C-alpha cells in the first residue's frame, strides 16, 4: 500500500532518546505522504523534513562512514606492512 493511500495515521516511537527540560524523552517519528515530522514524546514541537531531505542526509551519512571505513582499512594495511 502506498503511503498516500493510507487512511490511518502512522507514527513510530523509537528507542532513541533526547534530553529535554531535564528528562530523557523518546523520539517520535510521524509519517505523512509528503514529509516526516520528528518530535519528542510528550511535547508538541514538531520538526518537519521532506523525504528528499531525509534521503540526502542518509546518503551523506553513508558516504562519510564508507570514507572513514576505507581510510581505516588503508591505515591498518599500512601498519601491517
């Protein structure tokens, strides 16, 4: 089923937490057809991000981790010579 066709609201309470006003609160992801919203459990403030922005951020994180992994492999290979 496509997200745009979904009738019920879709949200996830993650295992990740963030500290807000002296309490650790779970991070909630609310899914909408055109964007996603992130908020802390028990708060109303939502941070919206387009799906394109989420994809671009994930791709950037992936590229950075791959670069770090390759660099670590080169360093380990150079030490073993």
